[in-house]
C-alpha cells in the first residue's frame, strides 16, 4: 500500500508575489548577482514566513505592524520544522528582504533585526585523508580495468574529481566550466563562483593532464563554449549528475555515501593548510569573501596536530 502524499504547501497569491517578492528577487539576481540557489533559498524563507503570517493573522495587518514578540513566536514555531542552521539562514534571508523594503521606504523598520535565535552547534568541515582521496581517485581506473565503465566515462569521472580536489572548485563551478575558460599552458582556469565573481584557479598538473586527455581523445570536436564535463550526448553534466556519480566511487572506495562533492573541496583546503599554505592564499584560492569562512579549516588542521602530538609525544 503506497504512502499518502504530503499535502502541498500553500503558496502566496500572484498579487502578493508581484508586490512583495518579485522586486526583491530582481534585486538579488541583477544587483547583488546572487546565484539561482540563493534566490531559491530566499524565496523559500519568504514563502514560509508568509504562511505563518497568514495563519497568525499578521499579514492582514501589514508587515510594518509586526512586533518583536510576534517575530519571536515565528522563530519558536519554525524550530519545530527546521534545524537550527536552516532557521538561521531563513531569518537571515528575511532580514535581507525586510532591509530591501526598508530602503525603498515601504517599511519603517526591520522587524528581523536582533531577533534571538537558537545557538548554532559548531561543526567542523568533513574531509577525506590523503590516503582516502587516493582510493577515491583510483575508482575510475578500477572500473575501466574490469570493464565496468567505458573509458570515456571513466576518464570524465576522474576529471570531475580532479577538478573538485585538485582545483578546489565548487560542484556548480565544475558543471559550468567551459574549455575556453582553461589556460592549458599555465594550468589555470577562470572560474565563475558565488555572486558571479570570477577568480583564477590553479588546477594542478594531474588535473591538467587528465583534462588534456579528455580534450584530445574524448571530446575532440569540443569548442571554447563547450562544457569540460559532459554526458555521452555532449550535453552539460548537471550538479545532480555529479553528486550521483560521486556516490558510485564512494561505495567503490568503501567511504561514507553521505560525503558530497563539497567535501572534496574541504579536503583540498585542509590538505593545503596541513602542508603549510598561507591562510590568505587558501582564502583566495577558494574564492571566500571573508577570511572567517576559511578559518574553519585551521580548526581541522589544529585538531589533526593535537592528535599527532598525543600519539607521538611521551609527555602528551
């Protein structure tokens, strides 16, 4: 017997979307140059708040009449539906949304400023050890040798993982990378990251070698506007397809299946810092706007140093 489907969430009416969401969405996409994922997350936050405000009778009174006590009620109620990090992200999005309307003169104040939120648990980024990365990267070669994967698929998959780990690219950056953005002679790629900001990423000699093999032997007719990683029919490989592809090799390497492509980027940063790379350099390579975003990797490195010290030093 099939499970009953969850009821569809109520969506704001078209006139509400046109008045309160569309101008803000255009601001995010055109002025702030936010990614489609960011715009989607902001919209989910807006729609969730609208549903609560409708049910609580707040929306009919107007957002400007929203009191601090009511915002706290919204946060308390939302905690039953979202984990802490998602809740923080939603409130941050709503704060940005209200700030936009405040600047336009529609709102007199921002009701989401100063709202108390549950404390976030400190989570260190997951990463693979260098030995685990070697096992993972050997996966396509193993499948090719036992004839479980065609050579063109195996080399493409190897290229994806080399770009994620050897270049520290985000999965969306790998999916969006074109041949024309790669400087093969200098071993760097011009990558469009978050906020549509461009940066130059050294790819490493191994990634470049695999990329050259794919270009010369597999995608021979590819032009500068063609994708570096593609499906057998030549279409661009999607982010979702890359995520599913990685799971195949995680299973082959006997690694946790919940690891995502982003964890290869975490591994890239952690291994650089463990080898003595400067934190500011790693920030630039990753394309982080704030140094504090990169500093989380130093905690991983320090934890690793403590572990080595505890095992090796007689006074530890």
